[in-house]
């Protein structure tokens, strides 16, 4: 899909604040409000904008533990990897999953309330899966940077 400068400007503005009114958005990207709304709707229909969300401050909500887990599968087989991906799709504590190259197969970002919750989650995800060879848990001490924006060139 081709995105022109105006589409990209709209996307940049919405990534910063998707609650902006259409009138304000149109003014910022130098369009009429109807033309701006039409573009936003097209970007949504075409899947460029997949959803609009509110980003919550975890410190205000009990500050969950952020855990990074490296997972090594017993062997590199497509069916095993797909089954693992399907399994973690249904685990709400897994916020991100990356299938990666190198010494590990997957990197997971997990949010849990506390270590006890993570211990229970380990049983569900890792110990019950016979295809996981090893996993390494790293507890985040400080989130130094967190961005949600996609780079738009």
C-alpha cells in the first residue's frame, strides 16, 4: 500500500495521541476535516491502523513485574514453533513474543503481579511444554525506555 506524506503525517500524529479530535488532526496535517476523516477511515479499513488504545501507567496500577524470557526449543521444527506460538497467544501475561535468530528461539516479554504469579505461569508455559529445552528468566529492574510508535519514514 502506498502512503503519501499526508498519510504518514496523520499516522505520526495519531501515534502520539489517538484521542485528538479530527478537527485538530486535520489542522495539524493541513487538510480539511472531511478529507482527514476519510483518510483515517481508509487507513483503518486497510489495516494500517490496527486499533486505537489507551496506554496505561503501570506505576499507577500496582507496578507489575516486567520479565524477559529467552526460550530455546528442543529442536528447530516448524510444527513445534507454531504450536508454541499458538499456546502463548492465549496467555494474557505474555505481552510480546519474538521468534528470533541466534542461540535462542523466542524472546517473551511478560507482565505479572509478583514472583508467585510468575512461578505459576512458568508451570503453564514452560514446564508443561515437552518441546522447551531451556528458558532463561530476566527480571527487569528498571524500564529505561518504552515506546509504542512505529518508525514511519
